[in-house]
């Protein structure tokens, strides 16, 4: 007998009862497969919600989508799109739906798999799919599919459309199918690290009280961490004031109050892991299953796929009515929290409120308009436009806890000199108690008319050695991913230093450039890759790798971190190397401010011929020897 999660008795008690087809195949698989196989029913996989996932830790994965459909009610058009006969409504193909789960598993959920899969096609074979039509015989499935999939242009797609009919729930068919997809034997392609990493998402652990730490909340923070039924609030926090720490504690309190799932949304994908770390610091007992942490675009795509809705193009992202015809099938959250809300469009907030927030639900957003790096509109008071949450912004988070007094002063001067014409100045208070036991902070500014990547890396590594900086405490940020890619290459190869990044390596970049025969790849991709449409094959590979790297970008890895400022926003590092360049094309005043406020104690600015910033930093910091 296989290992089933959750147990059959618990599955039957789900708030949304399993369908007859789901229950039938779960019972069959549980009895037919042996103990080498783990069966997960409707796991919440970082936003994906497949019906069934089968894991064999030394072989691979099978994802099964279950459809209790009467196929007499459906038809396919000439483009293999499924539709309801009664009104012609187009719905997402069940084969496309399950392939999306598969693609996300390869590209996001299984650690280390995507970089290998991009270079070696054989790695894709460790994840397979099938659709089970519980009310239909195989013959009827063939009948509805054949007119379309027999056409030459669909024959390749048809090869991957594996399906089961109701008569296929027998040992002979299952054994044959498992053998066909090679899930019956060990595979060197599916490593222990991959299996263990996926299992952590499929079966999140219980968070114990002792795993948290004793956090000291300020009086202003104590007022904001209390969860309230039906509360709608906009909380403005200055850089380093502990917005994410407040969000984390309030999210845990919301779960403890409601005993239900909590949705936490960010803008950049890499920030979700930082939010996870902050929740982990809370000294409470809870099940990680109850915290759904995601960024907007990934959440949108996954919800569309979970509900079988087709994304029609770029406009879908900003369509505040996108989920209208499925609104009665969407599970609502009684608690939703949004971090870095200044990065959000108003349409996204409307969509979240209208379709995912319960009627009496709590909605709290956190933001700082001075980190408005995506140029979202501001209201008459120079605050982000937030529809759906009436009233004034709560502006009580003014005490800086992230960085020391010297960095606070620099941030204030930057506001006065660079940002004051566009934004209201913050009143920044330093929490002296936070830094009583620490040495004075260090701020250094290096400016060069010309300097190559090797020299930049030499400077960084020599300073780390001289100042005895542990790699785990250091982060290198830059607006330009092209510069970072070269820095990563030198640090890994010349200095043999392990790093973790939010972007592809130079080796992979050159491999993909050659593979796709791209002459000017830098012109195709930039730093901000959260949402792209109409991508080339090259862009798709690059952005897929970046999403994968961000998805697995954790701070507590023991190694140096390299990231764009875009992807590091919301995080912090004890020592920060901020590399700026006039020619990178990505620098904005808000982006530089977001970068320099990521630092806790030691800020080292390396300015490569950016004349405008040279004047400011020289005046307020001076030049290092």
C-alpha cells in the first residue's frame, strides 16, 4: 500500500468534498501502489493546486488531473480549444492545465531541476502527467480528441496527452502506465535533493514555538500586529522600520484568530522567501500549510490554471473582472496581507479584493512610496493610489530598526537632495537600543572613471578579507544584471567563493545565446522580468531560470548573495556592496534609495562613472582611499 497524504478519513472531511472521481482514483492508487510511492491529494504547491501528485523519491513524479465531466457537454474547435456546447464558452484544456502544473514543478517547485532541464532535455522526463476522465470510457475520449489531434500540427502535442478512462482503474493498466513513464525504477536524473525539496512543499512541516525567536516590538508595532475581523488598513513604513516583521506577526495572529488560511502577496518573487523567514521567527505553533505566500503574477497565473481559465494576453493581468464567471467557485481568504504595495497597480488590488477576500475579511497593505521603482501613480498627498481601502495611511512606523544612525542620516540626505521634489520627506527616528552593543557603522564610497569587473571583484573580496566579513553577511546589489553576471563569474572562478543569485550564470547565458543564435542578447532582457508576454524561446529560457533562482533564493544559506536591486527590495544584509553604473540604463533615484536602505551596518558604494551620484556621495560620504 502507498503512503497517502492526507489520510483517506481526513480527505473525506475536507470543507470542499472530493468528487466521486477523485475519491475513486485516490482509493485505487492507495491500494494498488506499494510503499515506494507517496500520494498527495490536492496539495497546495506554492499556489498550484493539482488534484493528485505521486512521488517516488528515487524515480520521479506523476501529476494527475481528475475531470468528472460528461464529454457530451464539451467540444474542441479547430485550434484544440475546449468549449461548452451550451454557450460556446472557451475553457482551458485539461491537458494544458496539467501541463502547466508540470511546467511549474520543473521551473519552480523542484530545486536544481530547471538549470539542468534547460541544457539537457532528458531531465524533463522526471515529471509526467495524465488526465483521468472519471465518467468516460477511453473510446469516448478518443472520439472527441481524434478529429483535432489527428491533424499534423497537433500530432506532437497529442503524444503528451496521456489520459485514463473510467475502465483504466485496474492493476494491469496501472503497471503498464507506470512502466511506460519509467516511474517503476530508479533514475539517476531525479536526485535526493530534488525529491526532498519537492516533499517540503508537498508536505509542509508544523512550526514549533521553540523555532521562533524572542522579538522586541516597539510600541507602535504592538498596535499594528493585532489581527481584526473586517479590518481594512494602509500602513506606511519608512525604510527599515520593520514592515515585514509586523506583517509576519499579524499574519500569524490572523491565522490563530480565524484558524483558516492566510494569503500574503508581494510584488517580486524573491521576497516571498524573506516573508517566510520572518514568519518563521514568530514564537507560535502553527501549520505551514496555512500560509500561502506568493507574488501577484505567479498567484494570478496559478489561480487561472487552478480554475481552468485561459489567460488571453497581456491585458488579462490588469483585468479586474478576470475571474468573474468563476467567482462562485473561488475559495475566499478571511485574511490577506500585501507587502510592498507601492509596486501594485490599482487593478490588481481591485481583483484581489473582489474575488479573493471574504466579505468580512481583513485586508492590510504595507508600503513606502519612496521605493516606487515602477512609477505607479500617486495621489494628491504623494501616496500610492490604493482603491478599496478608505481612510488615511497609518504612518506610525517611523522608527528605523534595520540600519544604524549613520545610514539613517545618509537616507535622510538622499531624500532631501534627490527625492524631495517628488515625495514628502520622512521623519526617520533611530532605535538606539537596537545597536547599543554594535560597533559604529561604516559607510564607504569608491568612485572610478573606468574600472573593469575584475577590479570591482578584487575590491569587494579584499575589503571582505580586510574587514573580516563573513560571506553569509554580504550581499552585492546592482541595477544591471549583466554586470552582476560578470561579477558572479569572477567571484566563483577566480576566488572559488560559493554564491547564491537571482539570475543565470554566465555559462548558462552563453550556452543559451549560442543555442538560440542570438547576436545581441542584452537588448532582449532586462532586470525586471516579473511579467513578460510574447517572449522568444531565448527569453523564455532566461526568465524561467531567473524565476527558479528567485524562488529558491534564501538569505540563510551561509554564502554571499548577488542580486538586482529589484529582486532584493524588502530584504536586508549586514554588509551591502552597492555597485552603480551610469550606463546601465536601469538606474532611477527610487531604485538607488531602495538599494542603499537594504543595508544594516556596513554600506560600501562602488560607483562606476555615474557623475550625478558621484557628486552626492562625495559630498555626504567622501571618497575612500
